[in-house]
């Protein structure tokens, strides 16, 4: 059984909703971890639901209470429990947080965690600790997706690796890895999808969408993961 997950920083709630919908519907994921989802007070639930509908998905968990991280799923996905946590930040700093869910996909358990780490790397240790706490207790393979705001080899990647989260792209040469930022001419791989547990990764990286469309949709390129749960 194959599960398709898309990790995507959509930039300030999704300024180009039409292009975003075109990207996501072309990929047709089972799950989407969204960074910088709609967060306007009193309106964020409506706006997140509208985003999910535009993508042909439904809201699983997250939104403003998760520091603007959102988990969407295809209709019919079984949700066992969810977590939405906001991580305290310095005054005037952007919102940060974690979203997580215990899912059952066609009878098989699967955990998913989404995060968006800060630009200030000094805060990453606290943020990574919060992400790992949200992942604690999730059963089955666990997928961790998000904008880590640093390239592989940075402190957050190392801490996640020590906690058992593997970067499937680490096994291929650097020039073959899928860079994600900036979208128009990507030079950095700062958006990750990491895996904990026994799964077979079929594909990681390029979602197979025209570059011009990706550049219109967001300032980040998305990351696609196809994996076999067995």
C-alpha cells in the first residue's frame, strides 16, 4: 500500500490560492503538511477549511493553535488522535508550533508530524524538543515534514536523526537532491520529510509539477514523499 505525502510552505497563508490548488491537485496527495497556513484570528478555521476544499482534502488537525502548521488528509482517512501545540517565541517573532496526528490508513497505523522552525537557530533546540514530544507515543511509521530553515547537516537535522528520523535523500548525491528555496531558483534544501520506522521509500523530492507553476504558487517548492507501508 502506497501513501503519498506532500510537505509545503505556502507563504503567508497562501497568497496565490489558484496556483497552489493547481499544484496540489496535480500531485493528488493522501496527506499534506502545510506551513504558514491561514492564521487570522476568528477567521482561521474558515480559511483553513476553504484551503482544504480547494485542494480536494479535509482538515485533520492544526491551524493557528499549532503555530500555523496544518495537516490535511484525503476524505475517508481514519484519525485516531491529534496534537496542536504552539511554541512560545520572543516578542514580535513569527508564530511557531507543531501539529501531529495518529492515523490509520487502510488498517495500518501511521503517525504524521508537521513543524516550521524559526529563522533564529538558537531557538531550534527548544523547538525540536517540542516536535519530538508531539511525536512521542505515535505508533507505526512516523513521517515528519516541515520547513526547518536550515540545510541538511544543521543542528535540527542532527537532533532529529538522533531521535530515529531518517532523511531518505541523504543516500543520493547532493546534486540530485531536491532543493526547495527560493522557489523561482532553488539553491537550498531547507524543507524536509523525514521517516521513522520500517517503510520503503519509493520517491522523495520532485513533485513532478512545472517549475513556472511552482514559482507562482509560493516562495518554497513542496516536497513529495511516496512510501510503501507494506
